[in-house]
């Protein structure tokens, strides 16, 4: 799949570095795809929960800086908390928790408790309110982990 190839290409650009700069349009030309395909890869494969922080600047061909975050560093939790924002769905919450588990930042039992505490079954509220309450709960859990 093209997304997998683009992801691996970007990861290879890091080499031993913690930060890289790329041009969205140049990358799209390289892979003969539309710039939105590059955006998709960045949004789904280079999130703080996956150990990356992406800064995008408009103009000039879409200048993008990607920083690899040390997942054991407090910056990781700070970026993750910031990325959650004011609202988060159950699906996205489960992804965050799964990432924490895959990096051994929580145990399986802690992950289960986090998922239960943030599930739609427990948060029986209107959707807008539920996603905001879930974000607050998850952020507080992350603050206590860092």
C-alpha cells in the first residue's frame, strides 16, 4: 500500500536524527501522488501517541518538520495531552491506550482499566459532552503516568 511505503520512506529519512524537514509537494511528486496522501500519512502514522510531533507550515510547498519524541520523556506525555485537545472519541482513546501498552508505559491491567473508565458504556452522556468528559479523564490519567 502506498501509505506504508511513504511511512517507511519518511522513517528512513530520520537515520540517527531526531528531527527532519520535508516538503509536502516534493514528497508527493516523488511518489506521484496528491499532497493530501502525504497529509493522510502524517496524520495517521506520525502522531504524538506514536512518538512523533509534526509541525506544518503553509506555503512554500508545504514545509513540514517532524520531530521524534522519546516516549520515556515527559515531552511525550505533554505532546500527547496537547494532541487530545478538548474532546476525544472512544476509538481515538482506545488507540492512545493501545500505543501506551505497546510501549510498555502501562500494564495490560492498567490499559483495561483506562479503557473501561473512558468507554461509551460508562459515560452515558450526550455525545458532545461525553467526548469532552472522556478527554478530561484521559488527560488526568496521562498526567498521573508522567
